[in-house]
């Protein structure tokens, strides 16, 4: 197969075209001019774009990385020559989510489809290998000149060095055996650990079930005792409550009787007090106090007595009469004797008599006034004399004393009633306490609390029994569980035997792989050493290759081969280029070889080795088309 022409709208390439010829094609261009993009375009045209890839840290899938910068759809065409037929294949995009999904393959210059080619198999049909083998052999991407192993590449090389069949691979067989092993045991996962866990769980469950059955039997015995205790406490509580009610009712009845008696006594005292007060109020002097009335009576009697003693008019009338008689006598004497002395004496006695008569008139008026006042005082008390007034005072004192006695009796009966009422309240409070069978202090209350505690204990035991029975029910039948455990142990032994057999097969496969590798590695190493010697002018004559395609080389004159870490960058690139060329020679079909695509793989070579590498590529280009993208300027000879 040869590539004749490329046309691309891909990444930074915008409707650009690139043509090739037979043999060695060297495309020299500076960095960032699109060399790697052309290489990626060739791979995309052959094998398509993997739209399932997703972007991740440090990596962009091709559908994103090579989306056209112009925003145009990703598309392109490739003109090929295959078995002397010229074919044109195109890939285009209907949507950005499915780039280059639309495919067509026609014979160049016609509209005749190439029936055996489609978007899925085009690359493998044209190159003869899968995308995996192609990218590990004939497609040398920039910075990825070293070869990495894969089961498909291993199959193809094994087919060359062994039986020629491509359906066997140590890596695949080893991975399959390891997968079988992991299925059975991988750290704490797999069938064996799961069975171990199940067996352990079942054994623990059986042990737990046996313990639960013993505990259930013990709890049922406790429950029976607790229920019997509840019956006894309930019977004792009923008797105690009846007795307590009877005693409380008797005390309440006695208290009520006493309270009624005290209430009746107080009512009688209140009636007597009301009667005495009514009598006092209906008396002459009403509800006045005895002290107040006695003080007033004493004052009035004293006044009455003073009024009796003040009647002195008689002692004034007699002297006045005498003086008046004497005045007449002396006036008569004056008439008879005409003596001035008599007239003067008569005048004096007359004046004295007049004065005394005036005094008598005044005293008489005062006596009448006193008599009226005395009469009013006696009228006030409706008495005839002072003794009568004192009799009235004594009667009022009797009424006042009767009221005082009634008040004292009312007070005493009231106090007795209050005491009886308080005693009744205490009895009622005590009765409430005695009849409080929940929180009281009586025997009945104590028995009620003990009964409640016993019932709660019985309920807790019953709840524990229900929980145990539920757990036992959830655990299942012990016989079934024991049977399942036996089956699991048998299955465990069978799987363990399988695991041991797989381990043995893996050991045998490893021994076989060592023998295969003894033929596998020398074939590639021999051919790679030939290429290495050609490029280095015979300085390096041996290349040793492992199954994973890691390599080391031995220089002429050295006793041992050098690991890749001890080689210069240029020598390392040469060694892996030689390995690549050997892999291409062995892994790719020998009929019509596919092109060798190299992207800047010779950048670390000096001029001499670069020229030697170009010479080697020219030799290879006689058998297969070689397309070399490089940033070094190539000057044709």
C-alpha cells in the first residue's frame, strides 16, 4: 500500500494538500507547522476517530485536539495505491459530536465503491494489521519511538517465531488465568473470600442462634415468674385497696359528723348572738355599751342629786320678810317719832328686803329651772328617782353582758368549727393520699407501684422474647442453615481446588512462555541489531529485547549490554528505531507492506548518524513507502 495524496481540514490544517511518491518521502518543516497533525490525520483516515474517549487531566482526545481551528467540520481524503488499484477514501462529519463518522471508498476517478472497505475495517484491510499493532510498529509518533507491548502485537510476532497462528498470546492467556484467579481470590475479594465470609457469617449465625435459643428459654422462665409475681401483687393490691378505702371512708364519715355538730353549735351560737343583739338594739338605749351608758347615768344622777340640793329660796324669803317688817316698823316709828334715824333704818331695811326679794325671785327661777331639768333627766330614763335610773342601767348591763357572752360563745363555737373543718380537710387530704394508689405512701400505693414495676419488667422480658423470636425467625431454620453451611464448605473446597489448578496452569504457562521467549526475543533482537549496526557503523552489534519490548544494547568491545538509562538520547532513539524497524519487518504483512510513518524521530541524532539513518530508511524504502516528517532540513544528494 502506498499513500499518494492527502487533503485535510483537520486541526490547524485548513483544506491543505500533501502529495507523496514511492520510496522515501522526507517532509522538512519547522516546529508547529503541522507535521504531527499530518501524522494524526493519516491514522484518523485509516482507522477513524474514537468518539468514546473523554478528556482527562493532561490528555485531550483526538476529537477535541484536532477539531479544525477554523470551526469547519473535520474531514479529509486520502488517495492510495493498493495492489495496483488506485483508491480514494474520504471521511467527513455530520456533527461535531461524531467527527469523521461518514466514510466512503471509491476507485479513484470513478464513483464505484470499494465494497470490502467501510469505516470500521478500512485501516486493517489496507495495512493488514489492527490500529493497536499499526501504532506500535509502522506509526512512529513524535516522542513515542519506543515500542510498548500488547497482546495483538505479541500474537503477530509469535506467529512468526512459532506456529504461524495468530490466536495465541502469553499475555492474553496469562491475563485470562489471572482474571480467573482474581475471580476466585484477589486480596479480600473474589469467590473464595466471599465464601469465607459467608461461611464465617453462617457459623456465627448458628452460634448466635444456639445462644439465642438458650437465652430464649431463660427469658421464658423469667417471664413466667414475673407474671406470677404480677398475679400475687395484683391480688394483694386489691385487698389492700379495699381495706384502705374502708378505713378512709370511716375516718371521713367521723370527721363529717364532728364537723356537722360543730357547725350546728356555731349556728345556735350565731342565732343566740343575733337574738341578744336584737334585744340590745330594741332596748331603750339601743346597742350603746354599758361603760358608755354607765358613765352617762352617773353624770345624770350626779346632776340630779345636785339639782335636789340647790333649792335655797326659803332661806332668802324669810330674811326678806323680816327686813320688810322691820322697814315697816321703822317707818312707823318714824311717823310716830319723826326721827331721821328711823326713816334711814326703814329705808335700809326696805332696800335689803327688796334686794332679798330680788334674790328670792332669781332663786325661785333657778329652782324652777332645776326642777324642769330634773324632770327631763327622770323622763329620759323613765324613772321616778335615781334608784330607778340605776335599775334601768342594771338591765342594760344585763343585755350587754348577754351579748358579750353570746359573742364569746360564738367565737368559741367558730374556733371549734374551724378546728373541725381543718381536721376534715386533713382527713380528706389524707384520704386522697391513701386512695392515690399510684404515688401515695400507703401499702396499697406501694403494692400498686410494685405491680407496675413487675408488669413493666414482664413487658420488657416479653419484648426481649419477641425480639429474639423475630431475630431467630429472620435467621431462618437452624437445620437449613447447617445444611447450607455444609454446601458452602463443599463449594469452597471445589473452588479452592480450581484456584490451585489455575495456579498450577499459570506456572506451566510461565515455563512455556520462557521457552517461547527464548525464540521470540532473539528473532527481533537479531534483526534490530542488524539495523543498529548499519546506523552506527558497526559500533553496536547486539540488542537484547524483553517481552515488554524494553531493550538494552552492547557496544563492540563491551562485555555486558547497557540498559537504556545509560545511553545517550541519540543512541536510545537509534536503538528503539532499530527495534521499530525489526517489529515492522516481523509483525506487518509481507505481501504489500504498508507505509512507515515517522514523526521527528531523528531529532536527537548528530549529522553523521542522521545521514546513516537516512541511508537505512532509503534501503527500507525500496520495499515499503517511508514518510519521514522532520524539522531538520534535508539536502538531497
